[in-house]
């Protein structure tokens, strides 16, 4: 699937910002400080985003869930 593939439901980052696509989610993670990117929850999100881009299907849902979990792990960053 292309990185421009949209999630079924947006990933809300805060009251004003949503991530609509795999690419937007990946870009969000890449803008985090490098030490944050290496935290386990962000690594899981990265892995599931890649798997979703490679295979699609149920991985899209897993990628969305991983992003939501990462955003809620220890407070939001970015």
C-alpha cells in the first residue's frame, strides 16, 4: 500500500492536529527527538507503520492502535 493510505479513523495528536495517513504518522515520529524515537512504544509504532505500508489489510488497524498507544505512553510529545 502507498504511504499515502489513510487510516480508517484519524489519529488525534491533540485538540487541533490529526494524522490522517501512514506518511503523516511516519513524519510525526521522525520529528520527535532521536532519543524518543528509540523508546519501545515508538519503535513498535514504526514497525507497524512499515508493515501496514508493505501489506495493508489488518496492519492498518494495528498501525493506528500502535500510534495511539505511543502517543499516550508517558505523555504526548511533539
